[in-house]
C-alpha cells in the first residue's frame, strides 16, 4: 500500500518577534509591504515560503505568499526580490498594528 501525503502546513516560532515572524517586509522597490505572519511548508514538493500580511490598495488585509528563494536578506527586516503592485506602501503605524494583530492571534495566552 502506498500512501501519498499532499497539502501544506503553517509553521510558527515560539518567540515573537522571531527570526522571521513579526518582521517587516520590504520589496525590491524598497516599499514596506507587510509583516511576516508565518512560514508555510508544502509537501510532497518540500517547498518553503513565508506568508506576509499586508494591506491592499483598497485598504483591506491581504495575505501574500513568497517562496523562500525570493528572500534576499533577513535582519531587522526581511527583504524580498519581488515587487507587489496591488499592495499599499505601509507606514510605521500600519506595521505596528499588523504586528499586534499577529501577536494577539498567534501568541495570546490561553486561560
């Protein structure tokens, strides 16, 4: 019997902000486009990507998926080699608000 596993799962870090999660993301045009929400692992292809929470041009939250190969650098921010046309350039206030949303959703203490 052969069992084929297909699908994807999101990965999270124990601490916030972590090595990826909670960091602001800058695109190739030097525009702040969002905050890393989680890492996504897709199998059986064994593809790793980051999920970014941003704001589209209509002001709504949007989730972007960027393959790990498109990451140029990780430090205080994550720099990617893609450009996002339909994403609003974010300011510091937007980034703080999205970080709080992610932190509250993923890391809130359960009673």
